[in-house]
């Protein structure tokens, strides 16, 4: 399977705009048909996932890396960079401020809990640029009194 990325016109100014700023198609070399990202390759556990070098033209990680222990995120970026072709797009929701903890009764569900772990945006941005990535867009996504960071970058 090969991957193609089509950029939509217009600025991305919110989470939903960020999510729709790209139209992702998986193009089957057999049928030539296109479909939405639901057919994309998903990894079971990104802390241990392995793909061959130069496998992807784009990697999307909305609201997922922020649940991986922050100490493991630099290694994850190393692997993402190695899986991607030079110039591949990377878009993700990452931390805006440094925080690791568990939110109880998450989304109002009694007894549920959600683990979060992220560094602040300047640090994560540095991890990207240290690996040769070029930041294309960066935007704070407010959520109540806090928020996260959206980034679009081209990987080295
Ligand atoms: C808040 S949900 C976000 C779901 C979806 N990406 C979205 O934008 O609505 C957090 C997601 O992170 C994923 N996630 C957390 N840790 C992960 C890991 N180690 N490997 C793969 N996915 C992980 C969970 O499976 C879950 O789908």
C-alpha cells in the first residue's frame, strides 16, 4: 500500500480545522481505489511499534502521544523519523505544558481514569528540530482552562 497526502486550502485555526487540514487517502496499488484514513495502518502499541525505514509519507497522531510516558517520547520520535521518508508529514497533538498524572472519573465516567504524560511545547518542538524536522504550523488548542499543542512538521 502506498500513501498519498493532499493538502486542503485555507488556514487551520482549530482542532477540527487541523484535523481537516489534510485529506488522507490510502491508494491500493492493486485496485487503484482510494479511501479515507480509516483504512490506514494503525499501530497496536506505539511504544514498541517497529516499521521498516522509509515506510510512510505521513504519520498522524492525534491525542495519542500525550498518553505515552514522556520519558519514552524521544525514542518514539526517533522511530517515527526512521519510518518516514525524507520530507514526510508528521501531525500530532502534543503537550503544551509539562504534566504527568492520572485524571479520575475521566469524561464524567465514574471509576474511569486516564493517564497523561507530556512535556511542554518548547521542549517537544526542540526534540523535533534536533531530529532535523521543519515545523510548518504550530497552534495552541484551548480546552477549558488548559489545552494542548497541535503541530504539523516535515520530518527529516
Ligand atoms: C483520547 S484517545 C484519542 C483517540 C483519537 N486519536 C482521537 O483523536 O479522538 C487516546 C488514544 O491514544 C491511544 N494510545 C494511548 N497510548 C497508546 C500506545 N501506547 N499505543 C497506541 N495508541 C495509544 C489510545 O488507544 C486512544 O485511542
